[in-house]
C-alpha cells in the first residue's frame, strides 16, 4: 500500500468543496481503489490514512453536491 499523492487529496478536497460531484468521485476512488498483487490477491491501493481522507472527501462532496442539486431544483419553483 502507498500513500495517495498530496496533490490528489488537495484536488479532491477543493473539487468537493466547490461543486461536489468530482470530489465525490475522487474521494470514493481513493477510499475504495484496489490493486491485484502478483499472487492474485486484491489489496487496497492506498494506506489507511489516504483511505480515511478519501472517505472524508467523498462525504464532503456528497453533502455539497446534495445542497447544490437541492438549491438548483428548488430555484425552479
């Protein structure tokens, strides 16, 4: 396992805060990405720290995206 690159975490957080959807996707990818080892075993691609940050980014992205979607749908009324 390796740590996610700092720029990826920063970009994920920024996009989660400004729009939500892209940050949600980046965060979910960091939190759940797996890779296959030479023996065929699948393991997480990123370490625990990166996966926790990815989960946090995904949650922030989901919340912001929900707010943006709700506001845009309610603006039509």
